[in-house]
């Protein structure tokens, strides 16, 4: 059977998602990724250039999937929170990858900075449009509002131990998730409502 480089890349990529989500960039080991992918370690360097470049490729791919799946519609700003919550329930690795990136880079520039900044500016512009249309409180800074909405969702998954303590039960129980989603969307509606 001929060698399939695309299949090997895909296996490496999937193994890298699991490795980075589990232990971050600093804790990740190329050897473990190669072993999990059933690939030669040298292929990681050949295809991706190294651990940091592989992480950047993994995170960018995950973020592109998010961008294609969830967006802020100026007519439905508070519903964005529920849709983002649903996305993170279905894709738990994304928050872990974002947290790993935060540990690695802090507030410094990150891979894909320019395109990612444009992505968040589009979210801010959607909120500004909603403010101009009167559906969102215009006295709130749109940038801060976007951060608040994203934070409402993200913290639940970034710190599941705190979610467990506050909820006093398994934060991933389907009934708990449904109740929390409902509370989040209502909180978001109240935050953004003009007046």
C-alpha cells in the first residue's frame, strides 16, 4: 500500500490536538505526539516545522472551525452566548488550547495575530451595529461587551473545578449544562438590553 502523507498529517494533527489540550505547549512532547499518531517523529518537523508551529496550526484550525460555526448577529447578540456555550460543550479542547496559548504567550503577540484580531474586530463591529440599531445598550463599550460575553461562556470551561464547586455537582451533567446555558443567555440578554 502506498504511503499516504495526507493521512499521516491528519493523524499527527489529531494526536497534537489531544496532547496540547492535555498538557499545554510546554508540557507537550513531540515523541508522544508521534507515538500517538503512529508516525515518525521526523515527520512532525518535516510537515509542521516543530512543536510551536504544530501548536499554532492546531489552534488556528480549531479557531477557524469556531468562526465558521458561531458568529454574533447584530439582531441576536445575547443568543450568541448560548451558541458559543453549545460549541464549547461539543468542542472541549478549544478552551484548553486557548488556555495553553495564554500560558505560553501571555499578552504578547500570538501566531495568526493579524487575522485573529480582525476576527474579534468583526465581533465588536457586530455589537456596535446592534447598538446603533438600539438592540444593545449603547452606553457600554462594544469591545468590553464582547470580552464580557466571551468570558461568560469561557470561564465555565476554563476552570471546571470552580464550576463544580459553585454548582455543587458535575458541571458536565446534561441537566446542569442546560440550566447553566439558560441562565447565561438570560444574563447576556439583561446585560446587552438597552435601557
